[in-house]
């Protein structure tokens, strides 16, 4: 089995309950050794020392005053821990960004003639324009530099692959779809990029509604029913995830219903997972498997679910036992379900625990499959790289 060097800037990799930790360490049975280098620039507690969470897993956290300094320190760690008599111990290198981790991975790959794989995190594709403006020239240059040279890049979806191929001119045969983000959304404990309660402190309770795409008539009907409920819960707020031409129509509808002070709109997909995890309930009527992901995230995050009996929700959950199943036009059912979610009593606790168990069981095989696919992808990267050098 190969020896793996994984380079990341994600500080949560130190947390044994985090997704970042598990997505790397859970591969330990598929590689003889896993060495993790954490690039960070926080001066806390002086010098950092290597950690060994498992017999064949080592974690090397850096500790420098700047990110550039941390890259140099990370390189020093690698030389001290993985270079023996001129022989570099790692067989393959994986980096999870196109900036500090990616550039260090590229340098090590060239210096010690090892294959490099870039595993692109989905947050690379979900930056707003304001956030993009914060990128320095170095970030832009390093991204272009790596995408033009790395021959094995992994993304989570076909859409992300299209972005790299059409917007960054990556060769199509160098970009592989490895649905890590999709599967990992349902494993472990996740941090939240955006907390709805911090974003909307005026709302004591937050209802999150994610409309089905291309279902404008249904969405308008649901909003009419929800507006009636909001009038009876003046301290509650409704967050609707919607964008595109439909959003303007929905905003006008909310104003006409007189509940605009209790309704906010957010863009779908930017921070959807964080919104689901931090809401007090999820309202999502999903008939298509492609749109069912919020239900799975809610189940794993223990967010109460209100959905319908048609589609994935109806197949997975039982009404009143693991979720509340209502028809979108059934105002009485929606009122009952929302009231039950707002009570936050033992009945609700039992319901969300059952939903959590169901989703965990549903994704057990998917997660095992992901680990197999990830290990196969890394091994294939090493084989192809060795073939190119012959």
C-alpha cells in the first residue's frame, strides 16, 4: 500500500469530531501511512509538535506569524519527518486548495518526483463576487499556475468539473468527479460557515424554506400558507432560499402578503448546508432525488424536517415519527407541524433522533463507497503519473 501525504489549510482537521479529520483519517486502512500537514498562521502556545492519532497516521500542525511563514515551516516539517537519507517517504501527495497547500504540494511533487492530486473543496466554487475581490494577486496566479500543470484534479459534481474545463481551461481528462462533499455532508460533525441566528438576530425562531426549482406556482402557494402562520408567530422569521428570475416575483408576493418584515431571501447553494444546520426547522417539498440533499443534511444535523409524502421524504420518513409530512397546499397540516417544531419538547427530540438514525443508515454504504472511490482515485493518480514519466 502507498504512503500518503495530505496537505491542508483547514484547521478543523485537528478536531477528531470534524468532517475534515474523518475524510482523511478514515482512509487509514487503505494506505500504509498517512501524513497530514496543517498549514496555519496562529501563534498559540508556542511551538507545535507532531500528533499521532492512529498508529499509521501523523499530523504536523505549523505555527507561524504569517501564511507564507507557515508554508516554510510546513516544508521544514516535511523535510524533518519524511526525508531520510535523501529518500522522500511519501509515495503520493494530495492538497485541498490552489493556494498555500496546493503550491507546497506542487513544490514537493517537483522536488521529490511524486504525483500530486488536487482535491477541490466545494467552497472554491461558491465564493461571492465580494469575496473574490479579497483574493490577492498571488491567489489568482497560484490558481492559474496549478490548474495548467496538475494532471489529476478531483471535484464533487459534474457542474464543478464544467467550471474548471470551461472557465479555467483545464483539460477534461485531468478532472475527475469524486463526490466527496456530497457524501461527507452526511458524516461527522460539521462547522457552519454561516449561522442563520447570527445573521438574523431579530428572529427568535427561524423557519428555512427551500423551494423546488422550477416550481414557482407551488412556491407561491406555500408562501401564502406560511404567511398566515407567521402572523401568529411574530417573533419567528422565514428564510427562503431562492435566486434567479423567480426571486423577484416571490419578493413582491411577500410584500403583498404583508409579512416582509418576517421574511428574508438568501441565494441557494452558497451556504445551503450551514443554513440547514442552523435553522430551527427545514421546510422542503422534494419530489426529485437530485433535490433531496437538504433533507439528508437536516437529518444528520438534527434539524426538524417538514416535507411531503411524495418523493424521497415520503420513502424515508414516517409522519409524526421521523418527520412531518404535509401536502404543500395543506395549511392546517403545515400549521400543526410548525407549531410542533417550535415547541421543542420531548416529542420533537424523539422525532429528530429517529430522522438522524434513518439518514445515518441510508448513507452508511455510500460513505464506504466514497472511501473506496477516494483511495482508488489516489492510487490511480500514482499509477498514471509513473506511466507518464516512463
